[in-house]
C-alpha cells in the first residue's frame, strides 16, 4: 500500500526549500551538527531521524532511474519514523522525482529505493535486500548488521555512519558531500 504524505509543522524549520538546493543540503548538515542538545530535545528522536533520512536521500546518486519514476521509501507502517516521513514528504521532490512511502510490511525490495529498518529488522532481511536498495536506520549497531547507513547519536548529535563494505555491491553512489560529514566504517577504515 502506498500512502500519500501529509504536512508536519514540527519539523518545518528543517524542511524549507525556498533557498537553492545545494545551500539547503549544506545547511541541513550544519543544522544537525550545530544544534544544541536542548534544541534537538524540542523534537522527538523519530522526527529528527525521519528528517535526516529524507535529506540524506538528496545525496544518493541513483543509477538507471528515470526522472519521472517516484523515489520509493519502504518501511513498517507502525514505525514512527516512517509515519513522520509520510507527513514531511507531502508534495516534495528529491532530484526531480516524486516521493512515495510504501508500508506493506513485507520486504518487496525490488520496488524500494530506500528501506527504513527498525528494531525488528533482522540481519538476514538486510542481507536479502537487492543491490538497488539503500538501507538506513537509527538502530544501534545497524552498520554491523549489514545496514548501509546508521544514524547514530555522537556527543548528543545525530551523525550518519556509513559502512563502505555494506555498500560495495550497490547500484547507487553516495555523494562525496555526504561522505565528508559522516563517520566511515569498512573499506580501508576497518
């Protein structure tokens, strides 16, 4: 089932798109890394995680995707991160593509561009994902369980952790801008 997103004003300050796209992308990471713990506490963890997932999608270079095909996020319909993503992605586009959020509760990863894992996602599920699906989660040690990007709290702030080994066979590329602001695991960084 594809769900239509709706508005969520509580994270609106991070979602303004009136500025040039590159400026917004850079601003997103500066906001995330510079917000005080007190300012971040004004938002619930699942709201912050959903905004990070949404913004990180801008830094993925998708192979073999037509500009008119929607960018499909998949995840559990009961996951508050997924519910927040549905709300904040209303009528938005990423790299000129519309956004859909699939909450079918089964792993039909052939259609998923980004799979949002939660605490119930098993390592075997992640291993079964196709090369076209980016996996991302705030789950602790996610990158050690075959996840590609973990949103980890470091010094009270959210920091993307990217495991290069888990990305080795993927059909998409991570932008160097995202790599610069992330902690890198795997590859030569073992």
